């Protein structure tokens, strides 16, 4: 460890250190050489071999020295994109459709005009299978609040604990499907929702 004199002042004044793995969950387990040699669960789950821990220590020390010196660190080689080599055993979506005159995103069951804290807002939409677009980096839904000027603002997505989306076909062989969106109100508000990639808003009270 470097001495206090070697640490810049910006790292010593009310500094909070957070320790976390450099690769998050992608690195799986990291064990010592002895644990790796036994090949129990942790050792067998150390993906990059018996030198994994030594490599982590080496790279971590390099990062620490670079941060203390204020130096840039090369990003290193880019991992290969192996998505095209993935094997999927789940069959594709055969067909999605809506009745004549209808459209994806149509509201089948309207929500109430307003909600009090603790109430559950719910709406049902005509939907396609979510596997058609897994929305990586996005959301299957959005919950919005309308302000006093009539402008809608996003307040929640499918990443929130208070939101839920249920998708179903009413018959196994049917091409028609529905998405039910639910949200527990945390304060008096009115809602609009996004189902899959189609936004549908409805007028509601802001009281």
C-alpha cells in the first residue's frame, strides 16, 4: 500500500472507497490456485484458469498506480462479439396479428381517470409477443404523469418495483395477444402507458 504522503489530497478528504469486481458477474468466481486445483464448485466456476487471481491482482495494482498518478489506462483489446454464434433452442414467434380495424397498442381495457396512493392502475393493450423485440437498453412500458399544463412526463419504466407487465394469448393457437400493464400509485396522479414499442395515452384527471 502507498503511504499517505503519496496519496493526492483529493483521495483523502472525505473519500469513500467502494470495492467491487472489475467485471461484475461476467467473471464468475475467482479462487486461489489451491482452491482451483481441488475443483469444487468455486474452483470449477473460475472461468479463466488457475492464474485468474494473480491476473486480477496484477491488473488492479496497475489501475491503482494509474489513478494515483492521474494517468490514462489503455482499454485493451475489445472482446469478440459472439452473438451470431449463439445457439437458441426456443422456436421463433410464428405470427402476431390483430383483428381487422384494430392496431397493435390499442387499449382494450381503459384505466380509471385518477388514482390515490396505494391504488393499482391497470390497462390492457393489444400486443405482439415481447420476444419480437426484447428492448435491450429500453423498456417494455412507461408510466407517465400529466402535469397542470397537460404535458405528459415519464415517471416509471419496467425497471421499477411498482410496475408489472403480463403478456398472454387467450388461446394457444391464436395470433392475437394482450399485454396487461399495472402500476401501484405512489401519489395522486394520472397515467399513460407504453406497451412493447407503441405508446398509448389516455386523458385523465391530475387531482
